C-alpha cells in the first residue's frame, strides 16, 4: 500500500490512478508522481489573490500534458494556503493564424474548479512552431477584472508555453507588454521553453521564468507562492505597490 501524494488516501501499490481524487501515478518509473508540497498551517494573509493563467494548447505542448496540470496544482495549492481567498481565471491559447483563438475555461472560479478545468484542456493543432503567446497574455491582462486596491488583492499571471512567440496582433512588443504588466502591479510567471523574446517579456515585467517540465520541482513552485505572499504582506503594510523581485 502507498499514500496518494494529493489526498493522502491509502492506495494499492499497483494502482495507476487514485480512486479518491484522480491523481495519476508515474507508471513509467513504477513510482508515485511528484508530491504536492503542503506548507505548515499558518495564519492566512488577509488579502485576495487574483490568479490568471493561460496554457498553450497546441500540439507542441502535448508532451507536457501531464506536467502542466501538476505544476499548476502545486502553485495553486501553495497560494491557497497563504491567501485569504484565491480567484482563478484559466484560459488556453493556440495559433490564431490557424483559428485557435484564446478561450476562457475558468472565469473567477475557485482553485478547485481551475485545477479540474486545466486537466480537461485538449492539446493539438497549431501551425508553425511559434505561437501567439503574447496575444494570450495581453488577453488576460485586459479581460480579467483585476482588483484595483492593492491593500485588498494582488494579481498574478502564469503562462505555460512551448517554443517562441509570434508578434502580438496588436503590435505591442514583449518589452512594452511586460512594462504594462509591471505598471499595473501584476506579478508575471512564465513556465516555458525560454527564448530571448520571452526573457525580454519577463525582464520588463520583473517576473520569473521557470523551465516547463513533466517533473516539476516542488521547491521551484514554492518560489511563486513565496513571492506572492511577500508582495501581499509588503503591499498591505505599506499601502502601495512593491518591487516584484523574488525573496532571497
């Protein structure tokens, strides 16, 4: 017998899927999949987090279809453990030139709903290797009703992407989009195959870049929740925006 790393239910060692929560075990290695690190119980920060994410759903992301929801669930569980409330917006994007428009799957939903929805995103299609990542992030920036008062809520965007990005249809550059994100007081996290353009986007937004993987490192995902928590604490204490650099 073993314990499911997601819900702690006792599961037969030969099981592929947890019968309680649906966690999929890494059957290729014969070992359980990566566990979700659950922090020690602490008083929650009395601030809301507006958490928006987009997933590249083209065929090039299919090889990461197990890692993307695992990574997202790790992040959401960490943020949920620290914030008073978490509202989730989850979208997916593809190649606009091939008719794959940006779609909203979760609209101001709960973390649980967003985790369920990200597991259902189908992957496929796309034209060139490059996709419309900038358009998807720009869509989140404009569509999400971000809470304006930084003493009440903190906003963050997470983008799961493979390959490089095509130019935005609006004509905005990666650096200009990153500056808009920073000026709006929103934190940016890119879980991607790093490219110079995406690095420019993150740099201008003072965001963080993580390598996309089917075996996400829980300690790396903790950095996102830790930065968000530190940002919220400083914002509430100071009544204004704060530098978006990762805590030491």
